[in-house]
């Protein structure tokens, strides 16, 4: 690849490295709900429900799937602290694992694991430990809604927590409400993590950034000419701003008014947007009016972000703040990718415009378009 800086390959590996593994987000996830006190729990006063995508269950357990119930039961632990400061282990009093194909939060088949614990009344604080799947997937996370204390009756989604490889154990004080800033910070981090692990969104963004490196393309009458840094930044700002405004509109609308639009077609449409922009870059002319096309695709991507938030759950207390924090996290993640990738694209294009056009823009966009087409076929045939 003489004449085309190797840095282009490093930038493209962000897209291609994970594209062959799955549909979009490479880390496995579970979605939990913890209720205390739990009415009608057959002797247990705390219930921990865990919803797992069936495809993730197969991927994570493999040949251990027949022992899934025991493995899951051994990975959840609860302890309670009384007002005296004494901490006692909550005893597991029963567990079930059943199919849950009609889960409203996900169009994919899921399994529902439910475990009940006897913690006793009047607990002041609860301590949760989650030790599942990290040995198979270090990027695994469990997004868990809390319905604790008074919130169990009046606000079933009062708070959310996330278990990940650096936070297996989390304690919650039932007497002190979770500060709104802490919930906002959690959703800010979730927004950043979502965009950085969403290979379809990253592929779409990378295709746009690759096109920003050239001002003109090679045709029978012209040769490739690199964009100046100012031109590249100006074009990127216009396109990313259109994308940001569009996905913010549909994200907020879908979360605040769920069900106003069917989302069954969203994941295939996102894959189509990746394929379209990637293959459009192969046309030997600079796309015109691309910001309008990106705005339209941004509306679709916003519905995808809303689907993720629907699975994770939003607290009713401070809902709008958490929603805006998640959206801000998405924007910060995008800005991070742009800040890392755009200087590489501009430098490579200015150093060798024709080599960049061939190896960076054409081959890179072809790879992105091919992955988008693959995701589109998989998502259409899996429905």
C-alpha cells in the first residue's frame, strides 16, 4: 500500500475489526430489575429478574446451557444491612428460567431468569453482586432497574445501575434518594459507551469522515484534490450537525411518546444507511446536498438510540435530565471519534490525494458498504 499512509488502515480497523462478529454492538448485555419489598414472591421479599437475549445465552454458555439455571443462580448475590450496621446474606429461596419471546422491550427472543431472596424487613441498605459472563466477555454489562423501598409502589423505575467488569458489586442506601447528578452521569457514560461500541453507527460516521478528505474526485477531466483542513472541518461540522439534530429529535420523541412509530424496521434501516453511504462514496464525484440525506438517516439512527434506552430503562425521577445526558454522551462519543479520525483522514489525503482516494476512500468505503449490506441481509432474514 505504498504511498497511502498506514494510518488509514488503523482508522478503518475500528470499523472492520468488529463487523464480522455480530449485528451491531459486540458486547453482550443483560437487562435486570430488582424489586424490594416484592409482594407475592413466594416467601422471598426481594426479586431479581434478569432478561437475557437467547442468542447471547447460547454464545456465553455454549455447551453449559443445560446448566443455565444453576449458573445464573450462582452468579447473583444479595446482602442487607440493618440500622445497627449488621450485614446479613440474603438467602436464595427459589429460581426459575423460562422463555420470554414476547418481551416488549426487544424484538429478539429472550429468556427470563427470576431469583427470589429472603432478606427480611426493614433493611437500610442493600448490597448486590453480579458475577455472570465476565469470564466469557470482559465487556459484558447488566443494565438493572431498581424498584426499592417506597419506589417499589410509586415509581417502579426510580433508579438504574450498571454492573460491568470494573463494578461487580454495588450498594444502595434505601434511606437516601439517589442524587440526580449521579443518575445523569450514569446515562452520560452509557451514551458514550453506546456510540463507541455501536459498529453500525461508527461505520456510518467513518464513511462520512472518509469523504471529507477530498475536495474533488478523479474523473476523465479532473484529478483528486485534497480538501484543506478548514474545508474538511466545515463540511464535517455541517454533516454531523444535521445528523445530531435529526437523531436528537427522534430519540427524545420516541422516549417521551413511546409507540408513536413502529420500530421493527429500524435496525434494517440503520444497516441500509451504512451500506448506502459506503457505496455512495464509490461514485467518482463529491456527493451534493449530503447533509439532507444524513439528516434523513439521522432520524432513523435516533430511533435506534431510543430502542437502546427502552431496554436499559430510564428513571421517572429526573427522566428528562437522564435522557438529555444520554444524548449528550452520544454526542461526546461522536466528537471523540471525529477528533481521532478526521486529522488522520485530512493528513493522508493532503499527503497523497490519489493514493488516499484509492486505498482510503474507495477501499475503505467498499468495506463499510459491504458490512452494511451484510448487516441488512442478516437483520432482514432474522425477523
